[in-house]
């Protein structure tokens, strides 16, 4: 019985370690237009640092890799060309992501 408990504990530890390792992978975002000055903000539970046409989040969480995070980035700093981490967002998801950039720019223009 103790062996089964030990095996289950080891399996849980390995699973959690693998999840943490995957979440630690950076997210890199290429923008369609560079930012005028360096920008820092939080999206998807991670801090994004943007300079020029690139934004990077190094201390990521599992929620950093999703389309919702891409939408937040686009709303903050403009349209996104690529969004890569564990895997890249496809063209359809990038198009949805960039709707947030257009909406944000429209709202700013009305002010």
C-alpha cells in the first residue's frame, strides 16, 4: 500500500513539474508596427515588455498562451503579426486578436 502511495505522489510531482516547465516558456509577440517607446503591462498573468516591434513575457502562466492574452496585447500596443509560445496562434486566431487592436484604436480616436 505504501508503494502505491509513493508511486502516486511521484506521478503527481512529475505532472506538476512538467506543467510548471511548460508554463515557464516565454511568449514572444511581433507587432505590425513598433511602439513609440518601451511599454510594460500585464496580460494573461504575465508581464509583457515591449520595445520596437517585439513584446516578450518570460515569467508566463498557462493562461498566457491563449487568444485572450493576444487580444489584450493587441488592445494595449496594436495589431499583432505573430504570437508564439508553446505554439504559434494561427491566422484565424490572429485576425480575432487584432479586432481588439482596431476596437482600441477606434475608442481612442473618439476621445
